[in-house]
């Protein structure tokens, strides 16, 4: 069942971004908000088979390469605060 909500006090920059995105995607402002919420709250679920295939591709790309423990620690720490 579809429900109705009202959003108040939307900051101008968010409103303008939503409006621009709606125009770019040829949607109404309401449809764009729903699409944004779906993207964030209902992320696409990947099947087990697709996940395994991605892992196999990565493994195949790394065949023959050797990694040192220090390199692995450095890589896993990258991008973390």
C-alpha cells in the first residue's frame, strides 16, 4: 500500500539538487525523491551466483601474483580513518 509523507524545511541546496536530478531523469520531483530513497534504503541484492562469479573473476585476475603480509596490511588500512 502506498503512503503519503510530507517533507518540511528541505535545505535549498538539496531541493535544487533533487529538482535538477528529476529534470535530468525526466521524472517528477516526487518520483525522483522516491527513486533516491529506494537507492539508499533498498539496495539491489546480488545473487549468490553473481557474487561467486565476481570473486572468481578477481581471483583469476590475481593468479600468479604474490602478496607480502605488509602489503596486505597496508592495502586493508587504506581509506580508513
